[in-house]
């Protein structure tokens, strides 16, 4: 798949009209499913799914890298029925290693082909953009300006003031490392990564931690999966969103059914709902990620993505290079992880 640069224009308002997907008879009402989830707005999204289908949801929130580690450690034992959100690279590896069930939802035909696994192991839900969440109070106290680029993050004035999560755990932050190498080339890219590392006191486990630490004034800058930071801004924290001028990775967040799912019909209904127009609009209303379904209405509050230069990460290439890139990253920078 070729790397595609996309400028996402977001101006539509989320429709609150008819609920076309909701079932009046709810044939699976009373059933329940267990889900691995890596997203914001999970409670609100899953509550709407339960309202529409009658299926109860039990979920465990963890990053995609953590899910992959658990699946490998389980040695084939089923741990959940479905997997919702997180970096596509982990889904790709999980499919290749036999942890996912192939399922092509009837709703998947509405999703562009480049967002679907050809073997049906996963389907893309949304695009996750990355920005910098910058604490203006700290910048003012230190007399420094906000960074505008990936190169800026490596400048000496930001020493100890940049926070990022561990890319071996966070799929979103793996996409950051991968895309820096794509933008700048191998040699220059690792130099940029090395310079940024010099300003990072430690790497967090969770992708949501860096923007939250910036919002609380623990650091000036947090590398942010956009859906976290936009809510911190709405809550009134003294932070702003900055997209790096060289371009920022837009990684695909999929949904999948786990191999050996105990409640496979309910899991299929969950995938169908997530990919439906109704499900996509619910997700966009509760998490700042752009849905993959073109006919789903995009909410007004996502307009901050309008002018961002978003580079869609090539899931095949990033998946193929994952072990190599993360192996080098771990060797050079892994001692600073939580």
C-alpha cells in the first residue's frame, strides 16, 4: 500500500436523528461479550451499543502492544471475544500469528478497501492523529515558544519538558517513530529521535499519560493521540494543540474478533455495529478520531484537524518493520521506560 498524505476537512455536524441500526427485537439481548479496548470515550460508546443491541459489554482497557503480549503469553488460550482500537500494526501481527478470527462484516463494504485486511482479520474503525499538547503556562514561565515541528522537540530549551509513551507498548507512538523515519529518512530520522529522547525524562506506559501530564503542568509538552488532548482543552486546562509542520502520522485503529471467541455471534454483532453509520457516529461523538466510513457525519468539535498535514501510515510496511524498529529503539532508549 502506498503512503498517502491526506488533508482531512472536517466541517459537518454530528447527526442526532434516526437510529437506523438499533434493533427493536434485539435477538441477542441478554448476551454479553468481553473486549480488549484502547480508546477514549469507551463507556459512552459501549453504552450506546448495549442500548441498540441489548448485548452487555465487559472490557479491559489496555494498549495494543500490551494486548499482543498477553495473547502471546496465553499460548492459544482465548482471553476475550473482541478487540477494539489501538495500533493496526499489533492487529496485523496478531492476525499473522493466529490470534484473530476472520470475519467480513456486511457493513465492511462501506469502508474503503485500504482500511480493511484482505484476509478479514480486522477492519479499520478510525484514523488516529498525533499532535503536541503544549502547556502555555509553563512556556510563559520559562520564556520559550511552542514547538512547531518534530525537529523543534529536540531543541535544548525543552530539556526535561517532553513526554512520550513507550512505542513498544503504544501502537500510536510506534507510528510516531515509524513516520519520523519515513519523513526524514533512516539516518536523519534516528538523529531526530535521539534528539527528542534527550528531552524526555522517561517514557510512560499509556498513550494518554503524556498529554495528561502536560495538562497538569508536570511537563510542558506531551505527544498526544489527538482524542485525549482535545478533551483536556475542552475541560479548560491551559494547553493548546500543535500539529508538527513536517506532517503527523494518522494511524488506523481497527476492530477484530478474537480466535476462539466464546460469544462469537455477539462479537460479530459488535463488529457490525462499530462499522455501521450509527456506530461510527457514536464513536466520533465520544472520541476525537475520524471514522473510516465516508457516509458517517463528522462532529463539529473535530474541526481542529482541518488544517493538519496528516500522513496515513502504511500498515503493511509499518507492520513488516515493527520488530526491527522497536528492537533498535529498545536497545538505544528502553532503559528510560516506566
